């Protein structure tokens, strides 16, 4: 049985409390979100939530297990810090979709704005359309799949996340380079496209049409000389501390 | 943090309720800026006359003698009506000269706007109460801008409230902060602009006024702004016959735009747009950084 929450009638707090108290297997339907912030935040159970309309900031933030479907658009911070489970919006997302996500899957049916996947730490993000500038900024782990184009400075200061783009990349950020698509990457990409295949824009692209981008590993990896310098500094610091204690 | 909203009626359909819809949008942005608010609206009610909106904060000004003195200066009839602590002068004479004369001669008065279309009101206090006191809901017209302010770097004063307008029918609301406004203010003062506050956003308004007064279109003025303004900004801008949006190249201040056949609305957050008629079917998107968006009544 599906439980109904009309946000024109009940508060966001009542809705979120009910979602936090829910048991595995329950289903929820939310109407009249009207751009409300923090809808369906902090879910930890294997539940299904359908939101009919557009939501505000931080929808499905800190999401863990369970599935959230938004039939509409989402504003800043969609599924921020998602740990597992699935968050899917049919429309567009504004800034920082999937930011800092540690796991799970975020699917954006339309376009995502600036800094999509900023500082992502293991989440998979599939965008049916385009992503804005500085997407995957300082991304550490996980996969960002873009079926459209990517705006300027894609993957700036990226660590070990992988980016797959089907369309044009306006420019790559510092230390982000195009990399060879090996069979293992085609496999990863195919799996993610299949997982998001309910999105029309995602259902169809051939993995062979995508290019892969990732870190050149020049920016964050210390060179051997630097490692020596770091080790020397640490040694000197501990010697100083010892001298201080002795004094 | 601040909240900004703008509504531009492309067709006649909602012009009779421009103020009511703007008030609905402003209300949703209350908690982004609960300490002060302001709004500007544009209408073609008196196209051949210039209106000058003036605020007297904390002092009582007898507006009748001011109007009489302006008549002498301008050599034209001047009428005035008081709206609480604001006054709206109306004349066939030179609005720019009237603005400067009031700034120079009326103690405690701040000229908020002048032009053939614009009226502008602002005050400290709850945005809903500000809208109510100056009867935003009853205003009709083609487009409106409004702002809710949460002061972070200067005092909560009416003069720090938005919108800002220094030139004819050119008005701006701003979310962000500019870092080169002092140098730019000095430059503009050397080029004929006069300022009444220390506020960075007033300098941005003055910059656009200067460019437009020098013959630029709003698009050309905003192209210049991308080069000459340093800092963070999401702007909504009104001119006599149009509406524009600009975000800085980093675009960390929020903005969302929705458009239907009848209107264009922009806001800091979607919830301000969600309650507009037809919002559910509007095209909604995030304006791109450093990209100039304009809509014109002439188009």
C-alpha cells in the first residue's frame, strides 16, 4: 500500500519523519512539493518514494538504501552525500548534483548544472543531458556518465573518479586528461547505462560513442623528490618536538 | 545571503496582476533575507512624464515646497504624492536634473529611482510587511524586480536595501558581493554618475546606467560588466523596455529561470516560481555563468 503525503497539507518535517520511521518495503507518494527544500532527506530503509513535482535544495540528501524518484526538476545539492540506493529525477538539476556522494546511483533525466559530482567519493552519476562547468571538480572515486555535453573545466583537480562523456567537452580542468577506453571501462559504462535505462536519453547510446576522462596524476601525487622533502620535514618536526620535551 | 526575484510579463495576460504575483514570489524569499526588502515595478501608465521616487528615512520632509522648488528648477509642472515615507514626483521636466537637485538640496532624502516607467520602494523590516505597506500587490505593469536582504557585510539600513537605480529606468537587484566597487565608484563619479550609498550593488547599477547613457544596449552594457565588475553576482536587471539576467563566470550564487508563453520569471530559488500561474508547465533552467539573457517588450 502506498502512503500519500500532500505537502500543501502536511509539513516537510512530518514527511521526513515518516520516511525515517518507515520499514523496508514501504512505498510513499509525495505531491505538491512546490520547490520545498530537503524533501526525502536522510532515508535509511529500503523504501520507494515518488515525488510528483519539482523540489528545492538538497532533495534526498544523505540518502542510504531505498529509491527516490522525482517527477520534475531539482535545485542545488540533489542527493548530496548519498551513501547507497538510488535517486532519480526526470527533469533538470541545478548546481552540485550528487556532490560528495559516497555510493549509490544518481540519475538526472535532463541536464545538470554547474559542479555536478563535485568531490564525489564513490557515487555513480548518470546524466541524460549536459553538465555545467567544473563538473567532477576534485572527484575522488566513482563514475560520472554524461550523455550530452560537458561545459568548461571538466574534472578539474580530479583524483581517481572516471568520467564518460558522449558529446563535446568545452574544456578539461587542471590535471584532467582523455584516457583510453579499455574493455573494463566499456563494461562499467554499459552497466551504468543499463542501470539508468529508464531515462529516454540514456536508453540507446552506444558505449562506443563515449570518451573517457580521468586524472593525469600530476597534481596530487607527490614526486619522489617531494616525498623525500615531506619525510625530511616530518623527521625534523619530530626531532624538534623531542628537543622541546627534553628542554 | 539574499533573495532576488524578477517577473517579466511578455503578454498582456498577467500585467493586471504583476504586483500580486511579485508579492507571492517575494514572500517565498523571506527567509533568504528577513531584515529588509524592496521592489521596483515598471508600467507605461504615464509614458510622457518622468516619475522620481524619493525616500526620506528618519526625517519628515514637507514634499510640497520640494515640488515647488523643482518646478522653478525644471521650468515645468511638478506634482507629488506621498506614500508613507516615500514620495513620487511626476513631471514633464528633466528627471536626471531633478534627481541631482534633490540629492544636493533635500536633507535626509534619497532618490531611489527616476524614469518614465519605474517606481521603487524599499524599507527595513519583514519583506511581507514592506510589500503590504507600499501596496505591492496592487501594482500593474510589465515587469518587476524585488529583493530580500540578509545583511552580511554592512548594517541593516534602508539605504543598503535593493533594488538600486541611478539612471533613467535602469534598475538592478543583486545577490553576491563585488570586490572592485570602490575603484569603480570613483571612475563612474568621474564620468557623471552620482552615488548615495557605500553599497557595492549601487555601483553595479551606476555602471549599467553609465553604459546605457553612453549609448549601449542592455546587452552591450552587460558585456562590459563581465569585463569590468569583479566579484560574485547574480543580477536581475530592469530597463524601460526589457529584462535581463547575468551571473558571474563562477556562478556560485543561485539562480533559476522559468519561461512560459506569457512570462519569464527568475529567482534565487524555484519555490518563488512554483506558485506562479502555469509554473508546472513552464520551461525551467539554471542560467549559465557569464551568459547574458535578455527579454524585450519590443520583440
